[in-house]
C-alpha cells in the first residue's frame, strides 16, 4: 500500500488539476475498497479531497464510463489492464499474477512492467507509461478471439 500511495502522491503533486480514482473491482476475499482506504490513509491529508474509490456495482457500462474519465491507469488488477486496453488508455502495469504477464505478452507489449512482489518506486515513474506500447495487430487478434468467445457464450445462454 505504501508504494501505491507514493505513486498517487507523486501523480497529484505533478498534476494539480487531476484526481486519483482507485478502481475497486473485487469485493470478495480481497476487498479492493479496503485496500483503497488503506492507501488513502497513507497519503498526505492535503490530497484526500482529490482521491476517491470507485467500486464496481454490477453495471459494466457504468463502470467503463467511470474508467473512460481517467487520463492514465495504473493497473494492479487484471481487469484494470483489460479496460485500459479496450478504452485505449495509457497504462502502467503492476504485474501481480501470471495472467497479467501472459496478456501483456500476447498483445506484444513492449513497455515497462513493474512486479508487485519486488515493486520499487523511483522518481519519475509516472513518465514510464505511454499509449500504444503494444502491437496493434496482436491486440486486434486478441480482441477478435475474445469476441468469438463471448458470441459463443451468448449463443449457449440463449
């Protein structure tokens, strides 16, 4: 939590007009809302009015609209990475599970990857993300495969 708080604090210091939204995808065993609270508790009080937690409430379209408002995404969850790709948002992946690594490999991602287990936050980390650090061709292939999967799922459910 301390390292993510440092990233949020640095971002707010460099971008006085912006805010930080913690996107809470999970509310089960690992409750992202609780983690967001823990992170904000570690941030300077002057920043708290510019931070909020946006929890997934079951409506994917509404959640995507919230994510669309974001300028950058620091992806500490697989679904945050997926939404960043779908919405063509600049992102900085913090890899915590192999599925994130596989997705980044599959789309030909060539940008910086940070790893949760040995996360080192350096000055200037916010300059590491850039839009389009992956192969558009591989990304399109990946999206087509996903569409086929969901089309088949829709057929099965109807």
